[in-house]
C-alpha cells in the first residue's frame, strides 16, 4: 500500500519543505510580475514617506499620493496573485481534504483540480468584466486626482488587472491539469 506517510511520522521525521515548482517559461512570467509588484510596493512606501515628510516639514502633502495608493494596491494584488498561487503561498484551509488525501489521494486530487477549475472560471469573470472598464478608461482618457494639479491615468492600472488576471487563469488551469492527472492517471508503483 503506497501513499503519503501518516501525519505523525512526517512531523517526527522533520520532513524537508516541499520543493519549489519546476522552472518554466510560464513560471518566469509569474516571477517577473511578482517582482514588478514588489517594486510597486517600494514605490508606494516611498510615496507615503514623502507625503508624511512633506506634511510634517513643509506643511504641504505630496499631491496625488492618496489616488496613486488607491490604484496601486489593486495593481499589486493582481501582479502577485499568479506567483502566490503557483508557489502555494495563499491562505487556505484544507483540513477535510487533507484527511481525504490520506485515505483516497485520487479523490482529493480530483477535488483540488475542481477547485482550481472553479478558480479559473471566477478569475475569468473578473477579466471579462474588467475589460470593458479598461477600454472605456483608455478611450475616454479617464484620470484620478484633481484636474490641473495631479491627474493619474486609470487605464494602466486596469491593464495590470487584465494581465495579472489572465496569467492567474493560466496558473489555475496548470494546477487543475496537474491535479486531474493525479486523479485520473495511472496508479503509482
């Protein structure tokens, strides 16, 4: 009888952490988007500090920081979402499926595949509904901020949501494929 060792033996043997996912061109894309998201976080931190410094020292805030932060937070989430999913670093609770996986690993793999498929469909809805908003912002030249003072175009942030969402759909589909192969593939020797 093969399968994963019981939970108690894994804890006692101090099993090594799981290996990172194999390198691929798609993985490189998720890593690159994640890195851009990290740089954007640093830019946001600099903007907040500059705003605080301006308020305290010169009694003048940096114009547009609030608007920039509001748009950037969403961009960071979508830039880092696919890589977080790829590396299994998201918050999850799979207590029931972990118990199922000990006795019926193929059944658990099927449900994990189903969850990833549902994730791809839901992310597809987000991309589907954001595209017209992106197009409207791009063609209409919409801005956030105060006219004549600071005007931040909205369309680049909507484009980031579309790109990040599309890559996340791809990552969900890759994970679903892996799980379905485990569920319906040949038994392990």
